[in-house]
């Protein structure tokens, strides 16, 4: 309902962006939401949905057109992130991991041959990709990873294990972070573009998450997988620098997702509390509920203003690691208010058929992945 939306004036978006937003919203309404509940039971979306998304322009929207991408800018990516969050289509969050976390490494650091072969395939959805950083004993602390790659005659021999990998089940290609010079610590890691058909590569179980249940998340295992030299991405032992540069954009995307998730949950709740009655009047007409909604509307407006300022800074290449960490920390923490919104639904809020119930568990992961809240505080604290 329009009256509960924050009053931020989003002047960054131009008419072509608004048209693109309408296209994304239509795709979600027609192709996704009628089936999303079943996909949550299946723990993944159908593989064909990736190709449908590619045909509609949802994949790699900001990759350069001359390389085979969508030819847009980061605002197009922001729109995809936001509309997925607005619809509660959490099974599609892997689209932006594929498009705007993994693909930029090929765009920025890949060879011309890698770009020519893979950017068009990623854009069409014919190839699905993931990024494998996290390990059972290494999450936000990247220098603690144990996966290794050593030189052999045919290129590199890759061995190790990764977990919590978004798109891990569907992925045809995996961008793997491995140690190539263990004695150098964080400065001795390299990126490899691994073919999922390679001997020695196996997928573990499809992980059972409390939220974002339709987003396939898997364990991956590498047992002496041979990776050709042509599938190394960027320079040897430069992965840590590459990853740190990519985390600013990734964390901004999480902040954008959180801001829209909170706004959407607020809209659902305002509508419900105006229609549902208790003790002879609408739930929204009780002073406590009215004041709580006012507080959350204010929180949502403040979150939107802060996140959009970070978005504007990023468009001007001025958003730094400190700013992205603050945006993620604030916006993810703001979604705690979804719990208060769910309370106003009473028992219905505890039923997964209501989007507010799914939203409560869907937003929880935002305080963990992309760097936990505690890591964000450490990054911010170092600038004091």
C-alpha cells in the first residue's frame, strides 16, 4: 500500500530503469511466484528457469554488451535484487550471485578467450555458475581456507572441500578459491574456473536451510581435480585482492535486498492489520500496533535513505569497504523488525503459506553471509 512506503525520492533511476523494473516484476509474477512454494519443498528452482531468466534479461544485466552481457549498469542489478526481495522470491537470490558476484571476476580479470566463451553463456542461462570460498572450517576468515592447488604437467591439481555454496547444485562452472602458495597466507590464493564435469569433482548433499529454501545450496568436493592453465582466472596468488574488491559490491547488494525486504514486509502487515479485526476494531487501530508500525516505517525510511546514498556512492565509484560494511550491518540488522511485524499476524504469521512467515527466516541469513555482522563491525572499527 503506497501510504506505508518510505518517502525516499530515488532520483538515480531513469525511465529505462523503470521499464526494466516492470519487466522483472512481470517475470516474477508470471514465471516464479505461482510455483515458488513447490520449489521451496524441492529445495531448488528448475534448471529451465535460468534460461527463461536469460531470455528476459535478468542475468548479467550490467556485463558489457560487447562481451555478450546485458549492457546495463549497476542500477539494473539493483533492480533485480530489489524485485526478487519485494516478491519474496528468495529461491532466485542465486541469480545475482551468478550475475553480479561471479561474472564480474571474468569481466575484470578474465582473459579475452574466457570472456568470449563464457559471458554469453552466463547471460543466456545456458551455463550456471557459483563461487566457492566458504569451507567447513573457514567462513568469513578467507585466509583460513585449506583447499589447495599445486602445479602439475596438465595445469593445476585441485583438492579440498567447500560448503554453503549458492548455486552449488545447478552449477556447470565453479569459481574456486584455492591456496597456491600456502606459506604466503592470504596473499597466496588463486582463482580457478572449474568445470563441474571434471573427474574428481563431486557434489555433496543439497543443504536443508531454515530460510531461502528454494535457493539451491550445496557442498562441493574436489579430489585431485585437474584444472587447465587456461581456466585460471587472473594472476597467480592475486585472489585475495580480487575478492576484497568484489566484496564492496556484494555487501551493497545484500543491503539493497534487506531494505526492500523490510519495506515489503511492512506493506503486507499494514494491509493485513487494516483488514483484520480484534476486540471490535482493526488491529491497526489499536494504539500499540499503530505506534509499532510507525516505528518500523521510520526504520525502513532511514534504511532506504542510507542504502540509497551508498548506492549513489557506488555509482560514482566512491563506496569503500567501510561504507559497504556499514550498509550491510545496518540494513541486515533492521530486518529484525520483521519479527515484530509477524507478531501482528498472530497465529497466521506462523504459517508458511503467509509471506511474512517465510520472510522471517529468509532475511535471517543476511546477517551471516557476505561477511557476518561481527566481521562488519571489525571492518568498521578499524577505521576509528
